[in-house]
C-alpha cells in the first residue's frame, strides 16, 4: 500500500499592534508569567476569548418579562395569518411545493 503524505501549509498570520501604558504592560506581563505564557500568547488568548464571547452574546435574544409573556402568548395562541403572510406562503408553495 502506498502512503501519501500531505504537506502542511503554513498558517497565515496577521499582525496586531497596540500602544499601551507601561502600567498595563506590567500587568499583562505579570499575568502571563503566572500562567507560564508569553505576553503575546496571553494577550492573543484573552482577546480571542473576549471576541468569541461578544459574538456569541450578540446572537442571544434577551427579552423583558413583558416580552417573554408576549412571546409565550403568541406561541400558545398564534394570531390568524394576515394578507402578507398568506401571500408569502403562496409564493413559498409555488417555489418549493406544498408540504403535508
């Protein structure tokens, strides 16, 4: 059997620079040392973690208590479809066929 080896492509890199105060740098350096990492590794991981959290939170819908009640009520007792919804259903059925 012939073994195929794939060459790994080098990961593309981008550069990020920031001007920070010496106090901030000292704090970052100390935190990185505590974790046994370089300042760069520490900053990149912290920034990536914060960015990921921000993106995830932007996809979460938060409703007030009143909004939660209105949403639950609409699910339990949906209103009759209006003309716009009926037309949208007709267009959908023309494009994709009738289900059921």
